[in-house]
């Protein structure tokens, strides 16, 4: 990517805003976002991340994008995972070890049901944007 | 397949033990009896952080938050909310109970958190500049470079009322204006990411989760003060934050958001990372600058202030990570917007790393003016294991202990100062009845004595003396004269030390003497430690009336200090006992006394 001009930057922002709003980068309609700050990684977020990817592969699921992000602030419940799936509320799961990660794939992504006992509250409304 | 609504029931310990299970079952049966099993899922959640108002029920996708819900309310919730779509207002959380001033209209939420600094943390992929840009990233830079004069940028920051989040709370706009007023020439912009306060990790998390916000802010500051070069001073123990910063800097350069002629505006700015060895004193601004210059990290007397004479003698602005993370938002939303959040003297939000004896430890961001009670009980989920709150320490080793009578004091720079603590960088450690106050003061002094650079006598000698007195008191050898001496030394250190480390090192002692004198007195006069933490003051005895002679204590005792026949009362030999406390823990009949 070459250096941006002011117009390039604005165009890029518009495009990215649209894809992020649609939550549809490259024809995927769902996202699993794993918190990968120091606290998350220390609590095993990498294992969770890999387990989720492996399970999606094993089940032949291609419409889910798995992403990483920083700390959501819920350090007492690391690893944390946010799931955005069509026609379902956005939820954050806490204490997601590899097994719970696979359960999220089965129950939430395939079964369209929320996983018991792992939901956390979103820390705050999105006020700055 | 697919539910239309979800009823979330808090399954955290506090809510569950408060009829939470009955409530969960009642909601499930109500869903069944109303024929909604295919439309509504009832799920248990982890603790939602509002334990004091539990049990909590939350309905998705509407995001309705019900508090103090009883099993009898289940039918109403299902019949009214789910079937008829009418909110059950009597169960709603009453926002009027909160005194927080967010000052921004059109926002309606039950949550006490308010994210400006952490706006992108946990939302974007920190390794992808495009995601930052999509969340209005680099929009402030755009605005600044193409529509504002440097002086206007400084004015906007001044108008916001933003004060430094690195500890001292100096108005950021003012600091920038000093450097901007220096004659044109080489100037520098430095980001302080040293974060030496044990128990604090706000800056690390911000850099790990949203590195571009700091890069953007530094570039804006560079433009405002006329600097073309920035340094980020970060401790080497933060490898992930460093890695994310490096990636972010490389991406910004590639996009031309750093480097020569940014976005074709004619303004150029570069950023370099400098690693610190992790000494607490290197977070002090003059020591930090010395360290960047390749000298030993030792504080220098001020003035001259860095804004006038800093790095290599050039005007230099030093700002903390969190201070900087506010800047892009202030410039896109306006200083006025920002100044409506918070209290009269302290604007915006503060990020705290909540740790200690708290149920939900973590990183939180609240508007200035939020009370400790709201932080500890409404966000933090209260004290672990239902114990009693004893004190909270803000400001780490430079701060003071805040006793229960100030739980409802709105937190801002001035109020914390008045009650003998400081805002500090944002570590917030919660102590409960099992924590011994003199012992905690000793822990902090141990830290500062270790970290003192030794340049000036009040800090070097005074700190050591305070630590010795605290050790003496915790060992049961303290006298009342020691207390007076400690008070005098504390005052002298605060007045005569060269840098902030020594000036504030006695705060844990001063504040604890002020609020917890009774605990010091107990240690001195009665040789008693009510929290059972000071080993030397403990006596273990077995209550013959309660002892059933199960032998559990005798088996666990590492010193073979416990004798007694099976089914006969046991006895502890004081001369052999090493006070490890294992017998106390293991006895199921509470027959072992600790005093
Ligand atoms: C012993 C000592 C340690 C400090 N450590 C830090 C630190 O880790 N991070 C920080 O931002 N400020 C630290 N400070 C405060 C800095 O000296 C300086 O005030 C601050 O970086 C200025 O930025 P601000 O105005 O944005 O707060 C420390 C001060 C002292 C006396
Ligand atoms: S107050 Fe302490 S840390 Fe600061 S210069 Fe003096 S000896 Fe060094
Ligand atoms: S405190 Fe430890 S050493 Fe002392 S009697 Fe109990 S188990 Fe033995
Ligand atoms: S246990 Fe329910 S809110 Fe904490």
C-alpha cells in the first residue's frame, strides 16, 4: 500500500466502515473475536483461539471469521470471546477454555443457542465512535 | 430454529445464593407454561457485576436490565415483557441512584462504565490499522492537519479540561502551551509508558488493545507544539505491547500517517520506541528523559521544566499513555463535549486496574466523580467471599489508604488529595478485613525503599527508617514513640525529597496512621494483629472444650508441636510452634484459636 492522501484516507475509512457495519468481510456473516491481551493470553486465549479454528474446520464451517482483539477489561473472566452471529444478540463469553470454545461453535454457531454459564456483561455502551 | 428473545439470569455466586436458582427455574417454567419454549431461551450467565442489586435478569436483544428480581416476578416478566413487549418498570435499575455526571444527553444506560480511553480495546484487532481507521481513527489528525492551526489545537485541549493521567494531574493544554511558546527549533514529544506502579496495567492494556490511538495523539501533539520527533518510553517487560506498537508504527509509516509530509499536509513526524529497564523511578519525567539520553535514570531538580528544557536541552512534552489516548476523541468531538463529563475540576474518565480482594478484578473506565462504592460494589461485584471492606489504595506506593467512611466520596484529583491519597496512574487495590494495615504499609515502603535511586537523603534514609519502624511494629516490638517518629519522618520526606517518589513514599504511612491508628495501637499495646497476618503476634491454642481429638491438626503440624491422644483434647507446645497456621486451617471443629 502506497502512502495515503487525505482523500485516500477518507475513502478507506468509508469502505472499512461499510464492511465492518455489514460485518461481512469476504462473505463471512459471523465473527468470533478472542481477547488476546497479556491477561487473555496468560489465561490460555491462544489455546482457545486454536481450538475454535480447528473445530470450525472440522465441522466444515466457512462463514465464520475468527479475529483477535485487545483486553475487554474483564480480566477476572479471561479468556473472553465475543460472538457476533446473524439474528442473534451479540454476546461476550468469559472463562472460555478450549472445550468451551468448541462448545461455542456447536451451540452458538451451529445450534443458535447461547452457551450456559459463560455469558458476561458488555462492559460499557459504545459511546465514542 | 432460532430464538427470538433470550432471558439471561445471573448465575454468579452472589445472585445464586440469593434465590437465583429458584428464579432461574421459575423463569424456565414460566416460559414453558406460556408456550414459548421455541421462542425464548433462558440462560445462566457469569456474575454481571451488580451483585449488590442481585439477582439480576437481563433480556436480549432489548438489553433490559432488571434488578432484585424474585422468583415470584418470573411470571410477570414472561407475561409482560416477553409476551406483551411491555417493560416491567418496577424492576428496572433506578438510574437516579447514581450521581455520576456524564453530562451527555441522549445516553441511557444502566452501566457505570464510560469508555473513551478504552473505546477500541476489545473491539478492534490491534494489529490492523484499517480497523482503527474504520472506527474514526486518524480522523482527528486529519482535522488537525488540514483545518486547525497549532495554537487552536492547544486551545481545544485546554478547553477540554484534560489533566495528566500519569499521576500529578497537570493540565495537559497548559503543558502543551508552554512547549508551544518556546521559540521554533528542535522539540520533542515523549509518551511515558513506563507504568511502574505494582498492580497497575492500564497503559499496557491500552497499548496492546489500541496502539494507534497513542500514535495519532503523539502526532497531533507534535503538530501542536512544533515537534517533529517522538519517543515512546516503555518497559522491556511489556513484550506484547512493544510488538503491537512496532506493528502499528510500521503500518502508519506505510500509509504515510507517520513520516515525511503526512497525508500531503507538509507536516512531518517520526516516532521511535525506547525500552526502559523497569525501574520505578524511571517513570519520573526527568529521570525518564535522562534514561532516553542514555544516562543513568536519576531525577533532576525542576525547574527547568522539560517543556522548556527537556531532551538534549530541547523543549519536550511528556504525557502519559492514558492522557494521550483521550486526545483524538477530544479533537473529533470537541473540548466542550469532553468538559461536560466528570466533576468541576476533573474532566473526562479514569481507567482503573481493579485488583485485590474484589470479586471482579479487571480494567474499568468510569467518569470522574464516580464513587468508590460504585466501583467496588456495582462494577467490581463487591468483596470476595462476602468479607468486610477495610480500605482501598489508589495511587499505588505513592497513594494512601482510603477507609470505609469515604466510600461515597466522588473520586477526582481534589477529593483524593483531601483524604490523603492521590489519583496516581490508576491502580486500585481493595483490602478486606483479613488484610493487616501496618503490614500493607510495610509492603509499600519495602517497594519504595527498593526503588529509591538514592540521590537524595530524605528519601534514601527516611524511607529506610520508616520501613524499620514498620517492621518493628509488625514484629510486636513497636512503641508509641515509634509512631511519633514515623509521623515526623513522613512529613520531612514529603517536604524535602527531590522527586515525586520520595515526596509521596510516606503517603501509605501517613494515611494509615490517620485512619487506622487503632490497628497500630493494637500491635503496639496489645501485641495483637486482628487480621492474623503478623506472625510474631500470633498465638495458637486449642480450646479443650471444642477439641474432639480427631488428630487432624497433629498430623498436619510440620513442627510436631501438637500432642494428644485420639479422642482426647490436643495441646500445642508453644516452644515448638512455628506459627504456620496449618492447624487453624485444618480443624473442622474450630477448636484451634488464633489470637
Ligand atoms: C517515581 C515516579 C514514577 C512515575 N511513574 C510514571 C509512570 O510510570 N507513568 C507515567 O505516565 N507517569 C509517571 N510518573 C509521572 C511523570 O513524572 C509525569 O508527571 C507524567 O508522565 C506526565 O504525564 P501526564 O501529564 O500526561 O500525566 C511518575 C512520577 C514519579 C515521581
Ligand atoms: S526522592 Fe528518592 S527517588 Fe527521588 S531523587 Fe530523591 S532519592 Fe532518588
Ligand atoms: S501453627 Fe503450625 S506449627 Fe504451630 S501448632 Fe499449628 S500446625 Fe503446628
Ligand atoms: S453474582 Fe449476580 S451480579 Fe454478581
